[in-house]
């Protein structure tokens, strides 16, 4: 239903203000995905996941019970990657010519978590087949009448190290817990690519070796600058603020705003989230993340793909990944990868 996640619903009420209660309810009661299950979205066997969680709990208890080990630290490699939708004809940069490059870019860094943007069904199916160490979570934006052309913001994760305990989606609209009305394909057969609400896919992951929990949010904001984008970030911050105090949280995606030079970035980093690019012990690559399918232009500074962290997370390194094959790049965005330390 949600890629390969099992969703556990919270029971009982929480004595908090009405807005906070609504936010928590929506986070722990995600909506069902549209359409039938695909190879990429079949859930794992419950018994298998249960065995993993029991084993992880035993291992975690052993570590926590050892003198001098109040909490086990974990290294977590993450990546945000706008893979460029296959819906748009891009000539020599069409999906069929670069799909192997997208898969290879992920294989080379081998992140524990990848937040993708613009991925449609055929792209997810290809990457699921090419990356057997990963499973994924998410639903599409509910456009195009279920024709498989609507974009997802899927979260891919290494299932041998992480297990999703809770997951869900919400829309960056005035009714975040309700999907927009489906839009049928245009009568002339053209593919509809615009309109409808942007979406956030989120998950709470259980680190199997240590029992630590990490919350991940992945999004892709609208191209339309202004109050709508600001309201979208405020909604994301509300959801992050509803998490338990001290939670480890990662918010990443394509924000369609230049970091350090926009009101949106100032709002996003002004309420407890930190920009991994700025706080990392080590930085590699250019600040620019818009590639336009080419090598970096030293005169450009558009860092629109961000990784933000909150809670007990340190940033060891961050990198704008310039992987290419003889000048052919995987996407019109460079992936951004970070090595994090959950303390």
C-alpha cells in the first residue's frame, strides 16, 4: 500500500491543542495509495518484519545496557535526487538514455535513504528492479486519472538496515489530508503535467541494528514562488513540530528556492532545522544543484535541492554529486548526498 511499509496506527487520544491533535492524527493515519499494487509497492511479509524488529530490540537492549552506552550512534547516508520525470520529451536526455545513470549514481553512493522527486510509475518500477537492496514508500499526486503519469516523491530505503514503522503522505494544500480531485487525461491524448497539489511523503524508520528512530520527510515544492510556497513550508514545519521532543528528523527535497538567498529558506531554517550544506564538517562539489543536464557553471549559485536536519543529528559531510558518463548526466538536477551521524 505504501511501497513496502507496514503502518501501525496510534490508539487513544492525545491531550494537546486541536491543531496539534489534527496534525498527529493525519500523520499516524495515512491515506491509501491509488491504483493496484505493483511489483514496487508490494508490502513485505509481516512475520519477516516482526522477526527483524524483535532481533533489533534485543540488540538495542544489549547495547543500551552496556556501561557507558546511553544511546548507540548510527551513521546514516542520505540523498535527495530530482530524477527528472520521464513524462517530458528531452531529446538526447530522455529517460531511456539516462535511466542507467540514475541507478548507478545511487549505487555508487549507496545511501541508506533516497528522497526522489518527479518520479512516475515507470521510473519507480525500473529503479526497483535495478536496486534490489531498496524498497520504497509513497503515493503519486493523484493526477491524470490514475494513468501512471502522476509524479511521486518516493522514499527509497535499504531494507536490510531500516524498517518503516509508520509512514504517510500529505498534500501541500488547504486540505492536506485530502487528495486533490483526480484530473482525467486531456481529450486530445496529451499528457497532463501541471496542476494539482504538491505532496510530502514521510516515514519513521527503525534502525534494525540499534533500535534508533529517524523521521524522514521528502517533498517537491511548486515552481510558483510566493505565499503558496511559504505556506507549504509552514505546514511541513508544523508536522515536524508535532514529533516527540528530541526526535531525529531529516527534511529533504527540491524546494525550488535558492538556499541562503530566499525568505523560504530563512523560514525553513529558522525553527530548529539546520541546513546540512552549511553545518557539515566537510563539503564537496559546487553549491549549484541545477545541472540542466550539463557540467556545473561556476557563475551559477542555484542551490534548490536541500537536506535539512533537526534533533540529535550531526553532519559529517555533504556532497553535490557530479557523477556522469562522458558528459551525460543522470538528470537536470545534481543529487545531493550527506553522511549524517545520529547521536
